[in-house]
C-alpha cells in the first residue's frame, strides 16, 4: 500500500531534498504539487512526474485520492495551509518551524486533533544514520552521564532583497529559529534529555536584515547538564564545521558535518578506559577515537516512509507536534532572554 501525497510549496527543500527522497520511498506516491508560483509547480510536476500542478491550495486539497500533504511553503503560510489541509482531512507532514509562534503551532496541533488527522514535523535530521547510532551509544550508557553538549549549524546567507526568511515577521526568526532549532532538537533527541532553562544572545551583526544572523544560547538540561547551541548565517560555508558534541562522565561523542541536509560527516567516540582517578599531571596521551561506522541512507526517504507507515498502520508519528512545539518554545524563550538582556552587564 502506498500513501498518496500532495506537496505544498515546491521551493528549496521540497525540490532539492524531500521530493527526491519521497520518490525512493516504498510506501509513498507523489500525486500533486502546488506552489504560489505556477511555473515552479509546473516544473516540479514535470520533473517528478506528478499528475497535477496547482497554484492554490484549495485545488490540491480537493483531490480526493490525496491522503497526506507535505507543507514546505514559507513559514508565514504554514498555519493557514495546515488548517485548510486538516479540514480537508489530509494528514500533514509540516516543515519546521511549524508556524510563526508557539501559539500558532499549538493551534495547528489542536485543529489536526479535532479533525482526526495525523501531524508530524520535518525534523528529518533525527533520521540521520549517525544520529541514530549516537543515540544508541548514549542510551547504552557508554559515555556515562551527560554533563555537557554542544550543537552548531552555520551557513553564509547574505542580504537578499524580499527574502521571507530574512524578515522575522515572515519567518518567526533567523539563524536560531531556522537552523539552531535542528541543533536543539538533536541535542535533546540524541541525549534523551530535556531543556529546562535557557538564556542567550541573538542579533544581527553582519547583514542588514531584521532576522538574527548570529545566535548563541545555553540551556540547562533536566539532569543538570549544560548545553550550548550556536547558529549563524554569517560564517562562510567553506569555514563551517557544524559540530555536535556530547561529553559524559565516561567519554564523549564528537561529530562534524552531521548536522546537515545530507547524510554524511564524521563521528569520533572516545571512551575512558582508566580508573577515573584524578590525574594531577594532566599529562594526556593523544586519545585514540573509535570511528563510528554506519551505512548512510536518505533522511527524507526515511521521514516520508515513517509518516506514511504511521498513516497506514494508524500509529503515532515518529516526530510528533508536541515535541516540535516544545522546541519552538525553547527558541522563543531564548529570543526573549536576549531581548530582555537577562545578563550581567560588564
Ligand atoms: N528540515 C530542514 O532542514 C529544512 C531545510 C530548508 C527549509 N526548511 C523549511 O521548509 C520551508 C520552506 O523552506 P525553503 O527553504 O524550501 O523555502 P524557499 O523559499 O526555497 O521555497 C518556498 C517555496 O514556497 C513557494 N511559496 C510562496 N508562497 C507560497 C504559498 N502561499 N503557498 C505555496 N507555496 C508558496 C515559493 O514560490 C517557493 O517555491 C520552511 O518552513 C523552512 O524552514 C526545512
């Protein structure tokens, strides 16, 4: 059995990543695409051999055979389109961030519940083979109790006149909301810990737009560990490392380049094999990391297959809205801490 899909918004992520992933999914079939730009919709329809292309949501939602929609329009469109899809009884895979604010995201979750449709959120990096393996290592206790973590995602995103993502009113936020959200999600998901307090900075230091091009936040997790997230739009791609780091009482996991739109990167695991006595000399030998070995897959295929299976088997989606709403609350609280200058002046 295959779930029949419609795609709303045929831009960057849909055309470059998610639809190609959907084409490889065993239990999914692309039926229709929609974009406010009719030419984009037509082009994507041809490219992926869909049956229909539309320039408005109503026409796509009127197609009876469509059972699920993937919403990958700009963030300011999400709420209205998700409401319309839920009312048309279509299950929804909604891109992150779910909506402009936590309140809007909650309203979307509520309407989906009321209409009896499933809702999942596009935090596809959870499906990265390395991230799954890292989660397993931590669950098995191999690096002990987590005491510190760091997630980093950066790119170069200069001023583009009229760009929705660079306008906070249309995107809900800049580097932190757009990219930091993946880092926070991965830190929580992989470690199994939840953030309980957050503070930090977000601002625009390099470009002219009003969304943050720089952000750095610190979270206190429910076990007392501290976690750092830095997300920037103003670091050249060639200078990026996109690190993900977990430090525990018995070892660490250090990843580079796994926080990414494509499966890849490199992961080192360092496990302490000494007696954990204090080494007063701190005369450290070069540690020998264990390389994690995984078989890479396609995160988008896994994302679409997972949600299609949840629909086919009537089970809970792997990435439920509640978790994405809690995540957005962390980002909003960090913005508010930054705006309120809840720091000590020096
Ligand atoms: N999961 C990820 O890692 C990831 C990566 C990139 C983007 N995203 C998310 O996907 C969404 C889209 O981002 P993008 O980078 O593809 O943006 P984009 O600007 O590249 O593409 C957006 C597309 O939506 C179209 N559009 C504009 N208004 C529309 C409307 N009212 N209805 C339908 N389509 C409309 C545009 O013509 C464009 O083709 C955002 O929520 C973004 O945060 C997620």
